[in-house]
């Protein structure tokens, strides 16, 4: 990997991790009033967008390719669990990928329904998981960044 590209990738990822931390704080400020469901759903949507943006940068910068065809969202998430010899270590654990897949599915749902169609039970379940998953994501991405320094 080109050293300049690596520095750019590192800076981009660190900035996006800050966004995820900000989203966690924002989610905490909304509480659980039902009238705020759309806002909280938007935060969960944005969280997965931030994760996926980091994944796309990694694939473009390190792997050198990004081919968004077909089921590319799921494929991208899966690729982050694979150690690619000679290019990069795995980016996230299988367990985290499984948890993030729920947020990916929610993001797809959120983009394709009206806000008033949101199911409170699904939203509540993801809201409860969100702080822990965001924390694990930040931890695993920071570990990955440390592996790039070697």
C-alpha cells in the first residue's frame, strides 16, 4: 500500500469513527419517546452508512478494487471478515459482522418504507444493541488501523 494512501485512509477512517461516536451521543439524547422514532431510526441508518463508508475506503485503498454489483452491500460486509494474505488482515470479527448485518438489513428497510411504518419492536431492539455494537466496531477498526502501521 502506498504510504500517502495509507495516511489518507487512516485519517478518513479516524474521522468516520468520530462520526460514530457522535451518533452514539445523539442517540442517547433522544430518549425513547415514540414521536422521536424517525429521528432515532435515522441515527441507526447513519451508523451503518458510516461503517460501510469505512469498508468501501478499505477495499478501494488496500484491495484496489470496488465493484458495486448485485448484492454488493452484503458481499462488502463479508469481505471485511476475511484475511487477505499479502494485502490486509481481517477488518472485523465474524460476530461483529453478524451484528452489523442486522443494521444493514434495517438500513435497507428504512430506505424503502415510510417513517410511520417503522416497527417499534425492531427499532427498540436495534437501539438497545447500538451502543455496544458501535463501541465494538470502533475497537475493531482501531485494531485494524494498528495492523496497518506494522
